[in-house]
């Protein structure tokens, strides 16, 4: 049994617009996060490249200007429209495949399941996209080294020439491990908080911009509560030289625990949470506004 009120087509287009809003609001701090997660450990007596989030922000700005915060943005911006379109399509499909409760509402577990399904749809696109984005972000952190990749297309071309599709898609399984549980939490918490922040007497069809903004922002932060450890592993794996981690995720995890302890799995957490609120608040607000526009458009045809 499916819910006829859910339109996967509208969710597809509205999700794409929400994704564009997310990248525009969140990419600068995503760059900071990746730089922190992937910086080399200093030798004895040496200072680390970045002494925390705000030091990283200051050094990027002083050495590269505002442009430095947007390195690698072309990849997520080009990929984010179909990726988030597919995310919201997968989420809406996940709901349609389940039977809502007697009053027509979905339980929290059903929403969580639909959110997990959305990650499975997006990972084949998201994994390679994350690989290219991270390589370009990390490359910009080493100005003394020669530029290896001139942009996303050049990066894909060179990776494919040297290692085929396997090289382009390195870290895709790690991306799946991050996104499946985290997407479940993401959508479940958003739907719960949206109701919580809805003014008394307002219907579900009406947009409460402030409530949507708050619900989306908090949901984004809860995504990363679950997602940071696998994200650190993913970033290390995707930016490592060929052959460094022959056993993939297992080798990366073992190295982090041995050298840095559990704390190493939360590298870049400050930047992640600073980014998560505005980026995901913008995403859900953009999504809800786009859905309202699409409902209006279809009713006037």
C-alpha cells in the first residue's frame, strides 16, 4: 500500500534545489573540515599545519583569500542537484513503499527506514564526487607542491588513467557506511522537529520559515553526530596516496586508533557542526519552498 499524496517527481526537483542551497551555504566550512581531517601528523618538535578550526580558517583566508574556501566547489555544485534530487526521491519512495499508520502518518521508525533507503540511491554518485572534492580541497592546502589536478574533470581523467574506475570510486563503500544510518537520523529528526516547531493550528501544508530553518539545522547537526567517525575514515582513504591502505577502511581505522586514539575519529568536528546548521537549514528551507511552488504550479495547470 502506498501514500498517493507523496509525489516522488516533485520531491526529485525540490530536493535538487535544496541541495544547491546546501552547497552555497556550507562549502566554505566543508573545506575547513576536510583540511583538518586529512592534515599530516607533525614530526617530533614540529607544529601541526593547523591548530584547530579557527586557526585553519585564518590560514586559509590569509594565504588563499575567500577563494580558498570554495576550492573543489564545482564538483559538489554540479553533482549536488542530481544527488539531492535522488536523495529526496529515494526518501519519498521509501515512504510510499511503507504503510502509514491508521491516521495516515508514518512512524519514526518508518521515516528512519525511508531515510536509510535514500542513501543507497545516492552513494554511487556521492562516493566518487566526495573523492574528487576532497582531493581538490587537500591539494589547495599544500601551495609548495605542484598542482596535480587543475579541476574536477582533470582529476577524474587522471584518476581513471592511472587506476580506472576503482580509483575514481575509492571510498564509495565508506561513504555508504557514513550515509545509511546518518540519513535515517537526518530525515527522522527533521520530521519530528518540524512538527515540534510548527505553530499551534498551522497545517502541515503551510511553511513556517523559522521552524523549518531550525528543524533543518538541528537535523543536519544530528546527521554528523552519527556521521563524523566514518567521514574521517572516508576522507583519509580518499586522499591517501595509492597503496597506502591496501585493506581499505580497516587499515585507516587501525592507523587512526593506534596513532590518535578515538579522538582522531572526530577530527574537524567543530568545523562540521559550524557548517551543519546553516547548510542544512538552507537545504530544507529551499526544499520546502520548492515543494510549495511545485504544488502551486501543478494546481494551476
